[in-house]
C-alpha cells in the first residue's frame, strides 16, 4: 500500500506543480476537474446514507466560485451563492423526499465547502510570488501529513479520534506538525521567502490539515464508507486526496493576508 501511494504521488505531483506554475486558466481547469470529481464522490457518499443532494446545483456553485477570481469584473460569487440558495430550496421542495430538508442543506454545504476552499488555491496563486506561496501551503500540509503517518506508526499510542480515524494519534500530530514547521521553513528559505512564514504555513498544514482529514472521515463514517472512491491507487478518491488541503488553503490565505502583508485578491 505504501509503495502504491508513493508511485501515485510521483505521477500526480509533477503534473500538479506544473499547472500551479502555469497558473491562470490552467490551474482553474485542473481545480474544476478535481473538485468536480470530488463533488460526484461526495454526492455518492450522501446517497449511500439515504440522502439526495442536488449534484447539478452543487457543481454549478463550485464552478462559479472557482471562475469568479478569474473574472473579477463579473463578480460571480455573490450571485452564485444567492441563486444556489434559491434553486436548491425550490428543487428539494418540488421533489419532496423524506429527507428534503437535509438534502437541501447537504447540497449547499457540499458546494460551499468544496467551492469556497477551491477558490483559495486561485487566490493564493494570484499573490506576488504566488507559485511559491501556494507550493508552501500545499507542501507544508503534505510534509506534515507524511511525517504524522510515520510518527504515528512508530510511536503512536494515544488516539485522537478513534471513531473517525483509528490510526491517527496525538504523537503523529505533534511529530507531523514539528516536521512541517522545520521543513517548510527551510523550503521557504530556498524560495527566497521569509522562513518564519513558511514555518507558520507548515504549522497550519500540520494542524488544520489533520482537522480537514477528520472532517471528511466524519462524513464517510456517517454513511459507513472507508474511502470516497477508488480513482487514485493507494489514495482512494479525489475527495480523500484533497481533504487535508480544504482547510489549510483557506487558513493559509488568511495568514498570508493578515500576517505576511500580502494584498487581498
């Protein structure tokens, strides 16, 4: 399993880095594909639990939130959120299943969670030195996640959330966060950026990345699923692959605008 995960990462990582470096519509297109697949998996998970979110409305909301930063003169996001709120309510009123209220909430929650997080990849990339900053946000999360796995296997004794993710331990969290801080600080220096900000992004990745992972685990356990899908060998589905990034890109953007002095975009 570990070898399969490593081989998948070796194939996918260079493609992701190349599209991040290109930025613009290339990055947006990649996010539309990845988050579109993740949304499909999310709806399938909820259907497994007996719910019926409106897949099309969730996908349209995500697409609008991702395209919005690329077309600032149009200001799509407020209109998309407003229309999704109304459209999903009307849709579920018209179809009136026994879970209609929950379906309405799940439609909006899925679209907002994935779409709002997704747009922050684009917002960070739009910063000066945006390629480096985005790689630091993502790299800090992946570095901490990998280190947490290794620390957990070797020294993990105290479980964090046994019912959600039995293998996660406090020792793994602490070890992963420490490696994320040190490693990301060094990466920032290599990029010619302040190491303190790289270290802070590593800490965010090591803590909120774990929380994002547990959040998706909560959804999967709710419906009795282990993985969101089987798209990526050794990693599960697209949602499994990006779960730890969904909160870190939001928190990373806020950190960079509040504490690193980067301009809001």
